[in-house]
C-alpha cells in the first residue's frame, strides 16, 4: 500500500473540517434535547389538562398515568415509566404555561418562561390551548435552551428561588449538566447567599473544571436522548472494558447451563441519577438474578455500597414472583489485583447464603479468568472492535 502524501496546507483544511463536524454534532445534540424537552412539556400539559377537566377525571389522575405508562412503553419502549410521566407533569407545572403559550402563538415573544411558586396552575394560563391540540414543537423547543437532563436536575431542587437561580446561572455561564449537578450538590445557592463577596463567587463559578466538559459523543449517549430516539444504549467507557465484559460473559456461560444471559449495560434510574449494570444473568438452580459489575480500579467500600444499591433496585423492580433475592458479583480489574467478590449480605438466612456460595463459581476462578483475559487483550495490542470478534 503506497504512503499517502500530505499536500501543502492540509492542516488548515483538516482542522476546519474537524471544527465544522464538532460544531454540527453539538448543534444536533442541542436540537434533539430541545425537541425532547418540548415534547415532554407538552405531554405534561396534556396530562394536567385531562386532570383539570372535571372532578370525575381528577380522581383518575394516577390511573391515567399508569395506563399511559403501560401503553406508551409498549409502543415506544423505555422512557415512559410512571416516574417519567410524573416528572413530565411536574415539569409542566414548574415551568408555567402562560409565557410558553403566548410566545408560541405569537402574542408576546418577549414573555419568558416562568415558574409557578405554588406549583398550582391557574386556569387563565391555559388560554387558547385545548386538549388534543399540540403547540408547534419547533417553536416550543426554542423556549427550552437547556438539555432535558438539566431540567430533570432542576426539578429536584425544592426551593423555587434556588431552582430559578440555578437555571439562570446555567444559562448565563453555559454550565454543562455536570457543572449544574456539582453546583447543586455543593449547595452553591445557599453558600452564595451567605457570602460577603458574591461577585467573586459568581465569577469563579463560570470556570469549568476538567471533568465538567461533555463531548458530543457523551451527550448523544445520555440515557434520556437514547430513550427518546429509541436507540440501543449498550456502550462502555472504554473498548478494553467492553472487551473484558464480553469475555466475562462468555466465561460464565461456559461454566455450564446454570447461567442464563439476560443483558449487558442494563440501565436503571434512581431519582434523577442514572446507573448501568455491566452484566445481568439468571441462575437457574438458585432461581435468582446475578448482577455483575466490573470495576477498572481496586475494590473499595463504595463499590460494595453501589452493588447493594443495585441489588435493592433489582429486588424491587426486576425480581419476579417465586424467585430468590438477587446476588451481586463485583469484579476488580486493577493490574495485579484482579478480585472477585460476591455480595451476599441481605439474604434471608445463613442457610441460603451457604447454598449460594456452593452453587456459584469460585471467586478465585473468576478472578483468574478476569486477569487472564486482561493480559491476553493487552498482549495482543488491543484495538477497538476486538470485543466483537
């Protein structure tokens, strides 16, 4: 194969095209997020209007959401659970209809989205909007400059003044969702209220930290976006980790027919935080789910805590009648410290724990397989795509 020559000035055209594509991808993500947010606001509006359509309808509000969740999930897949629909309803109530409807209908373009302090929606705000009629989504989307993930995070702020502050600062400073989450988590609103030098704090908050920046690729992989577009959401933080997960799945299946594979990178949501479980199996003889989580570093107590969070969630949402409580397997792939540990705490009795330990593969055997797979992948100069071979 002949070596390609680099023409004069190639660096300029290459850099220009890269910048163009990065900008286009960023714009695509923002467009998707705005349309998604507008759609969810409109869904919330329709639910609220239905509930306000008379006393007879109001008392069936919860059953309406339950039925919608079931039917919409069947039609469009994940993303329309009861929790999500309730969040859309809350979103509509928090970002009032008056400014939205007027702007979209062309009455008052200068009107801004406002938040109702009480959470109650006055009747007058529903003028010129009827059940079953959609607002123009493209125009409505213009009123939601932040990604849906940001609005979800803002909804978790109960103090209306604090929520408005965080929204304003996110728009002013161009905070990513990570920055917004960090500022809310650090109680920035409360701290700045007590500060004697508010201007300095606001100036400092404009600067992003290294981990705050979100690439277009990461934004597209946002669970909300993936659900909205009905795209597959299986991905890993690195190709090497992806390959290790695949090797481990194959290894457990090769141990016999006790392990039945259910899925990988399975997504779960607790409050407004998303988690991904690397592997989910069902053990036929134990009649229980086996949750597998791979950690790139050494084992820590936080890994055990996260696994127990997964197990509690699986027990409540994934476990079927007649099954035993799920068990967790934490795998640590740190060089020189490959470990495997079963999370058996929380089982009803010691007898069941002993039965689990008898039927599950030996932890040392799994750790050895993990270490062997890691060495093989690194020795063969691992390249993306190897996991699919």
